[in-house]
């Protein structure tokens, strides 16, 4: 009799797909926006989103960053670093943020976070629906968007350089060289 190849059934909490029907463990990520109530409001909106769209999912942790961390790249923010560390230890399945701007202003930073979560068998979701699933197509779309974003930033930098007025010191030296070579009467 030929051997039957069995494929293992993945654990319902450790498969990298936010679309899974199984109950999920969710970590919320919020960032303080200089208003004491902003963190509470973000948490309320995220919990309401879960209740409406995924009532069987449960919040197992909340990670928060302060206003001072806003200018840091996402992987240098203490709250987000803690969230990524917890994901790597299997503490949750989904990291839920209000929108991608809470994770990072640059799409490549958002992609870095999403990739790190995916390598930990967790996914990044946003309540505004920008990110809601994982898989090859989502990864491809993120890479394309990041490439376009990078190209646009490089083009903007080249335009700034091309449109920059000459440095004042160079202009003065050029004037003095022109006038010093003239014959005086």
C-alpha cells in the first residue's frame, strides 16, 4: 500500500492570516498625540472595530508610544519594539492600529513592521481597512507601494538639488574673480 502524505493542520492562532475564521488574540497599538485623551479614544475606536467586525477576537495586550517617540523610526519606538518582541514569542496573532500613520509615516517603515510581524506568524491590521490581511498578494502590493514611495522621494530630492540657488560663497568668489581680472584705469 502506498504511503499517504498528510499535511499538518496549522494551529489556529499561529497562521499568518487575519482572514482566518478562528478567534484571534489581538494586541492594540496606540500612539499618544499630545492629548491626554487621544490614547483612550484610539483604544475605544479599536475595541469598537473589533466588536463590530471580529466579535470573537480578544484583546490580550495594549502597546503604547509617547509623543516624543513620534519622530523616531518605528523600530526604534519602545512600545512598538515591545509589541514586535511579544509577537516573536507568540503572545498575539494580530497587531491592530487605527491606521498606517500610527505605525509610520513612510510606507517602507510600515512594510518593515509588517514583514517582522509576518516572520513571527502575526499580522498587521488597521481599523481603517488599509491593511487587513496577509499573504503573497498583500506582500507584493506593499513592496510595489514602497518602491513607488522610494522613487518619488528620490525624485523630490533630485528636484530640490537641481532648483537650489548657488551657494552664496561661490557666487561671491566668482564675482571677485571676474572683477579682479579687469584692467583698472
